[in-house]
């Protein structure tokens, strides 16, 4: 069995739910990532993606300078363990129509696994793997 831990990234960016959308967008830009995990202390409370900022906030005419992550955070995030089967994690992504799953161990965030991570390892010739393996172009 191939596990989530073999594919997950540990290069995480977490932010407090009271941080602004601008701060999150700047972190995403500076770190060349597409999401931030929203935490309250050590607890994972949700996730915000670059698409969330665009679709849930900017398209709704919310002010990115004053809108807080808590206002657009996807809550009730499905999490996995580093020991979970990678194929089962991919099935969870498909079932819940998500592209990323936080990896939690003993209640602590330790990583993140994305659909792209799994594609690079499981289907290296796929278009998604090719795109995911490329260096960021921003």
C-alpha cells in the first residue's frame, strides 16, 4: 500500500482566520502556492485557495483589504493521516470534489496532499502530473 505520507508536502503556510485576503494572496504569491490552511491556534479550521479569493470574495465585490479569511474559509475540511492509503485519499478528493487534503496526526497539521501530488507519483505521464511537476510561472 502506498501511503499519503509518501506524497504529501510539508511546506505549509498557515494563517489565522482574522488575517486579510490581501495578506493571504501575498503569501500565496510569495510562496508560489495556491492555498493557505486556516488555523485557530494549533487547530485546523479550514482552507482558503486562490480560487476561493477570486470566486467567493472578489467576484462578490468584497474588499480584499478588509475581508477576513474567516469570511470565505471552507470549513469542515476532510483530513487524512500520513498512514492512509493514497488511493483512498484520491477517492476522498473525488467524492468531496476537493483538490487538497490536510494531513493531520494527533490533532496537529503535519502536511498537505494535493491531487497534483498524487498525479505526479501515480500517473507521471498525465497532463495533471505534467502541469503539477512544472516550476511555477508566476
